[in-house]
C-alpha cells in the first residue's frame, strides 16, 4: 500500500482539520519538529509551501559536523552538542550519513602543532561517539592521500574525522518517517495566514493547496514557525509590526569533477581571505567546494551566486591545488541562505552572528524556531516541542527521537551502487526494474540515475514536479546542471505517466525546470 497518496491525504483533510501541532515549513527544522511531535504521540500536520528542503536545507556543505571553526571561537557547548548529535545521526540514518576523513594541509610547522592539539580537543568533546582519532601525518603521506594538493612548502597534514551526508535525501526520509509515525505531511501547500481566538491567541492556520488552489483552515493547540529564511514573513502574519528576527547570509558552493580531488579524503582549509574555512568534500563521485558567507538584505527561494563569491572560491581552491580550476570546470553551482539571527546592532560580521538555535514565543503563543544547522536538527526539534509543553500548549510527554531510526536506515559499507542512498528500500527499486526492465535505463550518460528512481520518487517520496525529482530526490541538478536539463523531458514523461498528467503539464514542467536549472550552470 502506498501511504504517500496525495489525493487520499487531501481528501482526509476535509473531515480532519483539528491538530495538536501544526508545523509551518518543511526544511530540516520543520521536519525535525514534526517528527519529534508525532513520535511523542501528538496529532501533527506539517505544511511546506514548495518542496521538502527546497531552500537552505538542500544547499548545505553536506557535512554532519561539530564545527571545528566554532571550537576556534571558543564555543565549546555548541561543538559538544553538535558532536553528540552527529553521533546519533550516523546511527539513526546510517544509509545516508557516514564517517568522512578530512586533511588540513600544513604549510608551517606551527600550524601542524596548533591543529593537532585543537583537534584532540574536538575528539575529546565527541566522547563515546567519536568517529576516530585525529593524527598528524608527514608531507609524503599527505601527498599520497591528497595528490592534487600543492607540494611547495608543504610540511604535512592533520587528519580528523567528521560526518558527511546527503541533505535533501535525509529530508525526504524524515518526511517518510513522520508519515509512518502517523503525521500528515504535505508539500506544495502554502500557509497564507494564522488564525486567532477571541483572546488573540494563535489557534491555527489558513493554507492553500498549490496544486488545486483550494484553501483549508486547520486548528491547532500549538503552531510552530520553522520557516528558516521566511521566519519574518510568518511573524508578520501574526503581528504586522514584528521586529526582523532573521538576516539571510548566503553560502555558495561549486561542484567539480572528482579528478580535482581523486582520493577518499576531504580537504579543510582553515584560513581564507574572508576568515571562513573552505572545504573540498568528495560527494556522489564529484567534489563540493565551499562555502562563502555574504550578508544579504533580502531572501528568495532561488538565490544566485554573486560574481565575487565565484571568484573567491576559485581563487582559494587554486591557491591549494596543483590542477587549476576555472569556470569551465564547474559542473554545478548552488547558493543557500542561512537564517542567521538578525544582530541588534548593525554588525555585518556573519561569522560572529550566533549559529546556535533560538526559540521565541510571541504574545499570541506562536512558537518560532530559528538558527541552528542540519547536524543539530533533532535537538532543535526536541527543544521546540519541550518549549511548547512549557507554554502549556501541549501535555507533558517525553522526547522519543534519540533512538528513532529514520526511514531507510541500514548500515552499508558498499557505496559502489549509487542506489545505496535508498537504504532498506534499495531492494524494492531492484524489484521494480525486474518487473519493468526499461526502468533500469540511465537518464543521462554522465550521471548514474535510473528511470526507476523517477517512478519511485513520484510514487513513494511525495515528488510532485520535475524539479522535486532532479534537484532533491536524485541530486542531478546539484552534480551536473547541464545533464539535469537534458534529463528533464524524460523525467516529465515518466512523472506524467505515474501522476496522470497530460502533455501540457509536461511542457510546463520542462520549461519551469530549465528556468530554475539555468541558475546552477556557469555555462549559460
């Protein structure tokens, strides 16, 4: 039985409009909150205006990490919490999150000592959930492991361990876990207003199904605003005079061919010209390079990289690599907006604006969670529902997510077949191929994705558009934008068949996806 059938879910909404918790926003934070809520036994509804992880949550550096940089800033509590959560995530989503070794190349002896000592502290803070010991290695071993790093004046390297994952795949699997636990989870469903009782307390939301244009009113004991960079939009629905809570900071990543970093190790460059660290991380047989930190005045669903950000990443990568990187080598470029807590003064130093999460309860009782990062999404959710309980919006029930396995979780060491990301669902995809052999066809010669993945995404993973599939169910758009654009017509055809759509829908989907995808290509 397919429990993700949108038609039957929306039909149920007619007679089922009362909830304990309504969560607005389907990124990492909102999905985490919905999962924590439903796991405690609360009747839960989550509404996402576009698609799960459409915004910031699909555009991360793909790291599950404590944050070496925060340790350097002396933020020990934040690092300790993140390292603990990293350990839980690697256990609970074992198919998507894995141990990744990083090497910090040292060009002075002092750096070698400094980072070795610092990372021993990092290991210590991870405690029992440590992924492995940090060690100093010599020049010869460093060059053997990262063959493309510049050898001139290289003294050695420091190896440490952190986590690496697929962000939007995790979002989809968390959404599935929510549904399996009994929550109602809907994408392409936009909240248009909050409702209030006679005392001015928020008691629900008005939302519109983007596919049908139909509006619904839902009531809730607790309404939670988990909309990331759109936090202020919801706060203004509640109170038009609300102070700005969030300041968007843009982070840009470039994706390169694996030949720029042929081994299994990632590189961490601890000091760049803008004071941030720069990562080069192996990911799905490509290399993700980033990130930047640029404060912006406004937010959007499709942020675009600034020319100076592209130049900064290329320049910094070229400072360290023997194989020169130029614009023509960039297979995909993606920009994400971090929802940083807006500073009370005019400070523009984003690296000094707190990365820890904050929970705010408005006079109306609207609960807002902002800040944080993917690594700590489970803990952020726990704190949010705990706060709703403290506010007497919900009865006191304990958190259940520490040991809760995410849909698909299964330990895997063989990542040679790209279908490993489906975890325990992988055998079902192979079964579908046996039944319908053409589903084993690849969608493009330069990427491994198969036709079966499109059918699976539409049937079991709540994908409703070509972009949902090519950006977030499979990661084609993030790995090779031009290949993704070439795949769109066949994806539209397969989806139309699965979802009962016509030729006009297919053409509209191809056009819409091509428009979005052109932002991800430097070749256009």
